């Protein structure tokens, strides 16, 4: 099980997020009262999807021995507060001497990354003291 700890102290909205080995910061933009010293929570969610797709593409290309130089995944996240619906668009750009078949396969693989699957499935959140 993955464990992440988020701690916010007196500095407005700046949140330290840590795992056993890593630390990052989240914040809100200045327009929402933060200092913009880290990703917003929405950006972190989009970053999870984008990084998972990129890593999945890299792992698959390496396993196949394909000449992938780079994979760029741009994720746009939109939320409709009236309907409580969320929308992600992931645009992938691949660099390397790849055939069209290889590119199509990498696109298919990207759609099967673990975070993509999580976000498309039913999610239960249990919040306790």
C-alpha cells in the first residue's frame, strides 16, 4: 500500500507532501491566496496521470527494445462543478525512430497505465480521525 503524508502548518496553503524517501510541496496560486510554491492539488492529480502514462510508455518501449528517445505527455484537467464531472485530456508526443504501428501500440499501452485505470474505476475514499 502506498503511504503519503501531507502536512500543512501556519504558512497559508503551503503543504509538505512526503513519502518515506521523497518530499514535494503543494500550494495554491496567488489568485487563490497561496504563494504558488508548489503544484496545486488539481495539478498533482493531472501530474499523476501524465507521469504514469510517460513511465508506462518508457517501460513498454524498453521491454520491446524500441528506439523511443522521449515521450511527452501533456494533461489538461477540467472539472464541471455543477455536474461534479471531471475531464482529462492526455496529448502524447513521441520522439524516436518509431513506426506507425509502434506509435499506435504505445498509445494503446498509455491508455492502460495504472493511474488511468484507477481514475476510470469506482473510487471509495474513507476519511477518519
